[in-house]
């Protein structure tokens, strides 16, 4: 059996070594396709493999058509919006993710971006501190939880909204649960986004919502670019020169943001929230173990295309 690791954005070498160890111990062969750039290379590589480990790599119907022997795809990470679940089900392919394995790395980067923004992008002028500021965590999943844990160390006043997480669960962790996204944005100085990209959330971070933020508000995005209504955010940043936007997922309209909002906007050049050796090891090895468990014992824990 062949297991392909197809990562256009490669894991740290130490993580690949760990994945290889798990795959080979199970008696399988590891095939590595990194920084492949063009889809044709992916289409060629998937032809004779039974399993694939990916990151943000796109697995669509064309890839599934080319992968005649494929049984399982594991997204080493949380968000699986890059996989066509319906097509995978139609091809009888199991899709899994590895929830929680890279969430501390993403949460730490949210603070890296936050500190940079409140210190005026390190331009030498006097900024502000995070201590005592109201932080709004938009979605209280694995990353949101880690953000709350770190925010306590900064001495922030922590709020969260999650439509799917019971209030009691949030409040048990010393975080104030609010009843709506609108309330969260109206309340908080800093909003940290941790919602997945779904049909419901795409474009949902719009003018009306972000405009609720108090003077000097900061929006931090380590989630997905698709959740932002870019045209409306641009309009709002034009209208409100007090607002800042920092992101780990470069907007389609990056040039516009850079040219119009200098000093109030920053994007990492490449999404790098989960780009730590620790996160790569955790998510990569979890993916390898899930593949072995599935192929040897039929274990479907973490399946997302039920
Ligand atoms: C995730 O969904 O796990 C994160 O966004 C990380 O994605 P990446 O593996 O492409 O860095």
C-alpha cells in the first residue's frame, strides 16, 4: 500500500520523518510530493496510492477521478474546506481531519499579529497594550480555546461567541459567553476570528458587523480569507481610520489593502499559523496514525464525510 504526503506547503523535515516511521512500521510505502506547484503533478502522484495526507492542498473531483485506488484522505489540520466531501463520498473515499493538533500554533500566531498591530506595526511610535483590553473570540473551538488560555496570561478581559458551543462550557473556562456575534463585536476592542469557511460563514464578516467595534478596534484573522467580505471591509476601513486589520490569510485584494491602509493592515505572505515543527509533528503523525488505523482496523474516528 502506498501513502502519499502531498503538501504544497511542506511540513518540517522532522515531521516527515515521524510520518515515514509510522507508515513504514505498518508495512506501507511513503511517497512524498512537496512544493508541487502545478495540479498536474498532484494528478500524476495520486494515480496509484491508497491514502493521502494533505494540508491546504485541494482535493476536488478531478483529483479523486485520477486516484482510482484511493481509500482515505486525511487533512493534517482542522479546516477541510479544501476537500470536496460530496465527491469523496461519491468515490467511496473516507475524509478525516486531525482536530486540535495544530491549534496552539495558530493561537500563538494570533497573538503575534495582535501585538504587532497594537504596537503600530513596530514603526517606533507609541502603541497600546493588550492587558485590560476586551478580547472577543469568534468561535470557541480548539483554536479559540487556546487563544483564551493565552489571553489570560496577557491579562485580557475575554469574551466569546460560538453558535454551537454551550454557554456553560465557555463560562466554565473563565470566559464571558455572549449571545450573538453582533454583541461580541459591539463589546470587544480586539476580535480574533476562528470560524471555519462554510456556506453560512463565507462573506459573513462584513461592514455591518465590524462597524460595531468600538473606536480603535482590531480585527485579527487566522481563520480563512473566505469568511471576510473584502469589498465591505475595504469600504469600512476607508470610512473608519481608527480600525486595523491583520491577517494570516492574504486577501484577494491584498494590493488594495496595502496601498490604502498602510500602518493599519498587515498580512503574512503565506498562511503560517500552523507552520511550526510542533504543529507539523502533531498533525502529520496523527494523520499517519489515522490512516494506519483506518486501513488496518477500519477505524473511522475523525471522519468528516459521514
Ligand atoms: C488548519 O485548518 O488546520 C489551518 O488553517 C492550517 O492550515 P495549513 O496546514 O494549510 O497550514
